[in-house]
């Protein structure tokens, strides 16, 4: 007779765990911050919104799992994105099926194509990031999205990634709008310009001007630096109590997608 039958596993017992990868992919479309979501075709949470992702397969590492799931569920080519690990999510009840631990990956990039749903996704689309959207996400994806948004906002503080969302030449207003969309705050134009211009290698003046709001505005192009010194700190960094605020501060907008 097996003495272990019917006994509660001890504190050193091994736990069977499944491993998944989830993706938080941001872009800017129609002057608002968007996140890539799918609508689930299978249980659990069939018909609900979720981040793209899925289970690791034999012979894969986490990076390969994330890349495969992105392409399978949304048809986006992972080669056009730089995926960085965002965090590990391991709450025991995060998946109602069984014990599942997920590693989330983050990407933020301009000019991303419209997704096409495949495999176990009913649909795939770009959704505007709002508080209302969080309550519609399955699993613990609201928390993962919050964490991804905070990391993306920090990237704009520390790197020159915002210039990638501008045209080849752009005005100071164009660049400021990228920060406003991602940070979720209107910014003082004079303070913003002062901070940008004091950061060596951020942008380069072209010597050409363009009418902007009825007045000629200097055009700039991307500088040579990738890291900002000093950082572009958010005005609300010391006062925010939530990692997510409505983009552009508009509390009346509902969930929209393109």
C-alpha cells in the first residue's frame, strides 16, 4: 500500500506548473495610446479581452514562446518589435484551470500594422488605453497592463524612444504630443522645450521652419543618443497614486478600437 495516498502534500512537495508568455504591445494611433488585445475564442473567459499569449511548447524558451504566440494570435511579425521582459506573474489563482506562471513581455513601437486574428483568438485589435478597459480584461491582465504602461512611461523618461513616433522631421509640438499621449498629462510647452533642448543628443535642429498653429516653428530630427541625460521626469511622478490615468486626461471617453 502506498503510504502517500490521501495525504496532503508536504511543504517540500513539487508543484506541477505550466508556463506561459503574455505580451503588452503599445503603439500610438489616431493621437491616442493603444494596446494590442485579442478576444478569446476558448474557455476560460471565452469572448473576453486578453493580452496575446499562450503556453510554452517543447523545445522553446520564453522569448520564442512570446514571438510565436504574437504571430499566431495577431499575425504581427515579431521581427519588427524589440521585446523586453516586463515581469513574472505567479499568483496561485491567476488561472482557473491549473497553476500557471506567466512571464510578460513589453514592446512599444510606432507604425504597427492592423492585426488579424488567428488560431485561438476570435479577433485582434488596437484598443485605447483607458481605466474602463481594465475591467474588461481576463485573468490578471489588468495588472500586467498597468505594469506595462508604467514601464513604457519610464522608457520615455530615460530614452529617446519618443522620437521614433515622429516623422523624419518634426516640431517641438509634435514631440511634446507623444509625451502627452503616453504619460497621460498635458505638458507646459515652455518647460518641455527647455528640458528637451538642454538634453544633448536628443534632437538636432534642421534650420528649416514649418507653420505650426499659424506661427513658424523650427523643425528637428532625431539626435544621436539613445539614453537621456538628464532624464525627462514626469511632472506627476511624485504625486500619482495610480499607475494608470486616462490618456490625455479625458474622463469621458469610453473604450474605442480601430
